[in-house]
């Protein structure tokens, strides 16, 4: 009985930690793939449409992180090719990039930020749309 209770408590603690795990494709509020960056210090959501990418940045409490003064670079892997793009702050907690690619199912994007919200992280995302 005690053993069952302990297992239940440990599972209850572990589930929120995995909420934005890279191993799961969690849909964010803007319809994109959301992941933990920096061990959960920030949450990133990536939305792709056409040749454009939008990165939404929030903190661990899902509050917007100001992207002003930060920058980010990405490698977009789609159609067997790699495209380099640079994100620029686009107001509030967003950053935008565009490049010589067309968003497609299964594409992967490796994003590396520098100074976004005073932090620098790297993560791999797969836009859902």
C-alpha cells in the first residue's frame, strides 16, 4: 500500500516536469511546437508558414520574455537541405526570420539564441503546421 502511494506521488511530480519535453510534440497557444529551452528556464514555441518562422519566448511561468536586444540564428532542415536564417526581435516576446525554404511537414529547426531575456540557449524544434 505504501509502495503504491509513493509511486503515485512520484508520478504526479514527474508529469509536469515532462510537460514541454523534447520527446513530446506539445502544441503551444499559437499552434506551434513548444519546448523547454535551457532546462526549462524558457519555453519556446515555433510557428512556420511559407518561408517564415516565428519564435515565441516565455519564461518558466509562461509569462512573455522581452526579445528586444536579443538575437537568434537557426538552421532549417527541410527537403534534404540546410538553410541558415537569422531571427530579429519583432515586438514583445516574438522573433521573426525568413529564408530560402518552404515550410513542410517534418522540417526541423535548430535555434540558438543570444541574449534573449538575458539568456542564451539552443534547442531543436519541429513546427507542427
